[in-house]
């Protein structure tokens, strides 16, 4: 009787893990911006992996294999979010079209203005200065 309970718990956790992975794939394909895609993939990847590892814990019982699986889970809990964060930082600093979607710098968030507006205002001022210089 105990083996059947363990089997059904394992199957339910595996199914939940596969749902997390599937939602991560759908989210990664559906979102428009790279940062949104990385967020969906990172969260789904980590949640799916942890749920499947939990299913493997239940299936294996208390053995040395459980310690190995815990080590894999510990490693993946740190590497997946860090790599997603690193890729988002690269996108943030190298994609100039993100100015209209994000706040850049510490002053923009405190002033209640987005950096895109302040950048646009700077460009307008520069254009005005150029047109004034041409007129005179």
C-alpha cells in the first residue's frame, strides 16, 4: 500500500514539474521582450526543476541518491537565477530601445520620471539649441 502512495505522489509532482516547464516554454515564446522571456524561462525552469527533484526524493526514499539530488537542486537554485540575471543585465545595458520601457539611473526613479522622458527632453533641448544656432 505504501508503494502505491509513493507512486501517486511522485507522479503528481512529476506532472506539476512538467506543467511548470511547459508554461516556461509558452511564456518564453509568447512574451515580446528579451527580459520578459528570460523571466518566464528562469522562473519556470527553477520551479519545474525543484518540483521534479522533489518527486525524485519521494521516489528514491532515504538513500545516498537523495543527497546527490539535493546537491543538484542546491546548485541549480543558484546558477539558474544568476545566469538569467546576467543575461538581463547584458540586455539592459546593450539595447538602446529599452529606454522607453525601463527606468535607468537612480535619479529617474526618485524624480518620478522615466529615463526615456529625460533622454527625449535632452534631445529636444539639443535640437532647439541647434535650430537657434542656425538662425543666428
